[in-house]
């Protein structure tokens, strides 16, 4: 079993949306980048939805997210995981969550949480939500962009993720 740790949040203080994964996979940890696995659909979906050049460097894609008012983070700060990228290989007893009370204090405009898959949502519900005030936050579970979630095609995932742009449009009008 390997001890792994997530990255710092990619965010700006004016973010209105927080996208949460569970914890980075092996390819992401090696690259030190969110969603670095070449078959993960996260960046192809985000670049399509936000009209970002998919060939742009990671730093530019992150900056585009921030400019759109989107923060990116993981629920889990650290945990033990068998030599795998699969969420099912996480030792549930080893989970330490990120500092959400601190995050929400410094990001008071967050109104929507988008969970990239079931594990992120369930982990947040179990380890974070009962201990912090999340009144007023709106939750959305989206299909995982992981290549392990092959039950849905890219197009099906893209259609599900389109709610992100609808929420962005509403938050810009408020």
C-alpha cells in the first residue's frame, strides 16, 4: 500500500464553482497535474465546454478555469491506496480530507459543488459535510471522467457535464 497526497486547490478567491475529485491517480501524481491520464475525459470535456484550446499547456487550462470562476480540488488530502489509480483501492480507514472550512472561508462566493464521480461525492458526504456548514451550497454529481468509468461514452459524459456551463451562465447573471 502506498501513502498518497493530493494537490493544493487550483482556485481564485472569486470562484463560484468547485469541482471535486477524490484523489489524483498515478499519472496525475507523476505529472503533478490534475487529470493527467491521457484517457481521462476531464480536460477534453472542460476544453469543449469552456472553448479552451485543448492543445494549450496545463497552466493555461488552469488559468482559464480560474477566469471562469471554477476552482478545482480533491476531497481527500491523503490516504493509503494499493498500487493502483482506482478509487476502490483506497483504504477507507486512512482517509484524511482537505481543509474545507478554511477553503470556504477564503472562497465565500462558492455556490455549487460538482463531484467528479460517485467516490468524490460519497467521501465528501461522509467525511466533510457532517462537520461543516454547507447550507446554501448546491450539489451536483457528474459521471466520473476517469478511463475506469467506461460504461459511458465521451459524448454521454460531455452531455452530463453541460450543466456546468448552465450553472456558470446563471452565476454570471446574479
